[in-house]
């Protein structure tokens, strides 16, 4: 039986461990262990006020908003954790808003960490130079059992976290996943991570999402996340690297439709800013990465020694003049690049060094097809391939600026195009080549810096882009979207009507839903229809009311119809009806319609009277009907339903 902890408020106090007090003085808002805990709709601190919880300590302390040590499944949903200030004075003091430890399924969804309106909502303003950090969500797989771990972190907002101390480790992070042995699946999806800042001195000082650990056989998916404004504000000359998404230890990953923007380190020497950095076998589709950098080395996507696929991505580096290297894509293995836009708008100060590149390649057997490369620097940038490369296949296109890669003799034979081509270094309005060997229209905007968050269009999986967004490749291939999946379907008898609700995933190719009813679970009739909303991700619950008079057992199912005519069905739900009163009506009070229901499907005259006896409405119904009472003044009214054999009366309130 699950342990449910919900709707609690923990706020409005301080914990002060003064100078000279020895030992740890930790704070934990809610702690749960075992029993399949469900933690829902709790508020720890505030998302609309600052310093609702103040933690001052001279000792070492690890603090948590919610901490769960459980082998069983755990659900942490719809909680608010913010308005928390830390004053770490001498020793390290850390804060993790949500921490899940040990094995078991973890579902962490719908939480707000920090604030959408208050800057520095979770804030360490202390002076400790040691290992202090702030983390939004942490899931740590500890191999104490043989049970597998599944982790779903979705639809969370992590916003306005600031670590102000010169910590020598990770300073601030949105989501951290540590996979040591048993984690088999991890899905990080639809999270918003923004405004994370630190003054830390650590090598990996800030990260929107960080995944690491020893298990390289897990399935990791990072999709539909928005990560923006992750910054190390430390200007001292150290190696304070910053990452939008970081996946280490050769863990394979698939990343689709993420938007990563404004990942910066202010260090003026040695630091690097990475939109995405991976070390394992990876696949990137439909991601937008926009880097705005001036002082330090920058990469939109950087990979390591494992092969990667990049398909339909838009990768941009922009910023002021600098002689520090910036590379939009840096690869070191047998990568495949299809239909990407790879642009570098940086310019170097002296104008001659190859410091700003579209692509830097240092391994063999790469294939580049239907990509567009743009570089504005007059130096030796462009696509740079080092001497060790033995094969770089350019399919259906050509590199027109031959001075930007070396050595040319190591390139395999490729077909050339007249006019615009896909693998080109060109201007701001390039032509693009579609898979059918024809030119297609599209453009890259003159000002690549977005004035607002980019919107990810409903691009098809495993096909070419069909819409223009942050640079476009138009094509004739519509592709095949992922099939709809049913997440839940419920049917509940509310005495006077049956309420149906359902939830789906990958609804982008769905036309509509048909609601079907049966009395024998075999012969179904369609009783209603609900339009689809064409979203890829989890849709909100859909609702349908069946105002049926049937009093027997009823069976329901939902039929989903695709745009191409294909269909699928939900599971079948059985409902056993309650007995009805002779006269029932709802809602009460009402402001518009009054639904009246008669038992046994009778036909009766209905009259509505005022409290003074004045006849206001007169009609007749059989079984049930909705009567419009919106014209009535607010007040109490009497209903009289009459036939030759009976008379029924009741009262209701008009709002």
C-alpha cells in the first residue's frame, strides 16, 4: 500500500547553526523511505517570495527539499520547492530540491523548482570555498539490490537557481542522473531548465542536464527539453566549463527536439561552453542549439570516440570577435550527418587564424549528405578535417571552398551539383537539396539570435523537415510519425451520467476519437466524437460525458482514427450503473442549463415556478433533457414534473 504525502506547506522559518557549532546541521523538508511513497502537491518554501526558508550553517550539511531512499516505486509530482536561501560560511553546504536514491521506479513529473517570477529563488549567498552546490532534481542508482531501475523525469520546471560561492566542484545543475548499475531506462522529457548561474571554480561548473555512471547498457532518451541561460559568472582564468546537456562515461543516448540556448562561461581563459557534450554512441534529431559566446571556447555539439548520427539539427554559434576557437560540431568518430544546418557567425580578431569553424573532424569514415554549412569569418574556418582522416564521404554535393579542409587527397570521389548544393559554404539564403535530387526552398534568417524561445514544429520522425523553423530544409518526403500510444482510459459512473477520460502519447497523426458504447462488450455503437490536438507528447486528459438512461452493465471503448484512415482502439472499460431516483437534476446550483432526468424513461410535463408561485418555464421531456434556465433571475425555483399517474417536485438554485 502506498504512503501518500500531499498538500503540505513547509515554509516561513530559519535554521541557524552559528559559528563554532560542530557537526552537520542538515535540513530535509520531506523524507520518505520504503512503502511506495507518493509525494504530491506539497509546497516547501514558496515560488512567489524569497527567503521563506533560511539555512545558515558553519558546519557541513547536505540539505534537501524532498529526499526519498526507497527500493520500491516512488512518484514525486506537482510539488513546489523555492524561496530557499543558504548561507554556507566555512564548510560545504549543498541543496538538492528533489533527491531519489536507490533502486526502483522513479516518476518525477510536474514539479516547479525555483520560481518563474522571482530571481535567485534558490540561492546560496555564503562564503564557503568548498564543495557547495545547488541541484534541482537528482536520481542516484545505488546497486544495493538486483532490482532494475526505471526513471522518468518529465514536465518539470527548474528556474532561477544561483550558487554564489567559489565552489571547487559542480556549482549548479538542473537534472543529475547517476547510473551505477541497475538503471535500465531513463527518460528526460518536456522539462524547462533556465536561469541557472554560479560563481563556482569547478571544471564542470554548471549543467542543465548531466548523466553519468558505470552502466553503459541503459536506454537513455532526452527529448523535448528547453534549456537556456546556464551561466558561470566567474571571470577568473580557470577551467569553468558549462554544459546545456552532458552525458559522460560512454552512455549511449538519443536526443530529439531539444532546444538549447545561451550556455556561457565568463571565464577569460581555458573554459569551454558546450550546448551538448556526449561521450557515447548517440543520435541527434531535430534539435536546435544556439550558442552566444565571446571569451571562451564554444561547441554547439561535441562528441567523443563513439559514432554518432546527426539528422535535421540546427546548430548555430554567434557572438563577438575573438581569437578563441569556436566549433559548431566537433566529431572524432565515424559520424553520419544528414540535413543539418551548421552555421558559425563568429569572427576572429586578427582575421587569419582558423579559429571559428563549422565542423572540426579528427577521425575516419564520416559521411556528410544534404547539409548546409555557413561561416562568416574571413579566416581559415569552414569544415576543417585533420590529417589523420582517411575517408570523408561527401554525397550529392560539394565543398566549394577547398582551402578550408586538408588534405584534399584524402576525400573520396563525390558527385557535384550545378547551382546550389547541400554540402556548401555559402551565404545567408542558401538553396537546399531534397532526397529526390531536386532543389528545395528554405532560408536561414539574417538575425539568428531568437527574439523569443524557438517553437519546435511537428516534424516527422525519421524524415526530412517539412516546416521552416530556425533555418529550414523543405522536402517532399512526408515520413512516418510514431504511432499513437494509449497511456490510460477510465470510465466512472456518476449516477446520473458516466464520465470517460483518457490520455495518449504521439497524437500528431490523429484525426479524432470516437466514443463507443455496448451492452454486451461485442456490439459497439458510436455515441460521440472528440477532436485530436496533434501533439507529440503526453496530452492532457480528455473528458466525455455520456448522459445515458441505460441501467444495466455498460461497456465503453475509444476508437482512434489517423489522418490516413488507420485506426486503433483503447482497452474496454466496464461500468455497473447505480439505481436512479424518480427525479434527478444537475448541476445545482446552475447558471445556464439544468439537466433533468426521469427514471424509467417516462414522459412528463415540466413546470418551473418562482418562490412566489409565478410560472416561469413550461415544457415536456421524455427520460431526460437539458432545459435552458439562463434567462431566469438569480434565486431559488421549484420544479414540478407531472403525468396522469404521478407528480414529482424539487427545488434548485439559479446563480
